C-alpha cells in the first residue's frame, strides 16, 4: 500500500496494481471507493424557528476512510444537507443541494471533530427534515457513496 495526497482535501491510500471490478479491458476501478467511509452524530433537538432563519446545529464527524477530509483544497469537503418537507406520513424533497459549512480543520484517518453546521429554514411554514450529509464539491455527496446521513427535524412557525 502507498499513501498519496491527490489534493489538499483528499489523501487516499491505494494499491499500485488496481484490478477493475468487472475485469473487462478498459474498465477502471474506483480508486477512492473507500474515501467516503465515516459517521455522523447529530444531537436531534426538535426546534421551532422563524421563516428564513439560519440556525446552527452541533454535528460530530468521524472519518473511518482511507482519506484526509478538508475544506481547503481544489475539491473541498463540506457539511451540508438535503431538505424535506414533512407532509402527513411522508417526506417530500424540497431541495437536495443546500448551504455548505466548511470543516473547521482537516479530519485525518480515524479522527473525529465536532462542529456547528448552518441550516437555513425555508420561508414556508410547516414541518421539515434536514438530512445532514457531507459533499466533496465537484465529485460526490457522501450518501451516494454509502455513508449514512443523519436527520434533523424542525418546524417553521410564525415566530420562533
């Protein structure tokens, strides 16, 4: 195994000889397949907020991958969320791509940090779920690479 820093935000360990998952000529393996393994912990305190309010929520991020995560690079990693409106017994997607919060420091292999993530309440009153996720800009959302998200429920009311 050899470690290489691809960019300031993504240092990966890979095997020099890479075999494609299908074994077909010309097919390539995803060198960063294990670069998105981690965990999120969220103190889900239900809250009421005013329309358009930006509020902060404590988030703990654990890096169990073979990469260093950082917001200071050409391909930065941020904490973000997918916003759903709760209607009766189901959640309806409002926006998948939302406000980013930079990581306060690099997170190395096996490390964990606690930070505050910004969440913007929509203008429309009602119940919402912010599905907290990480994103590597221009590459992928971590949920699409298999990392579990965490949900924050909140209510937008006439006055907080």
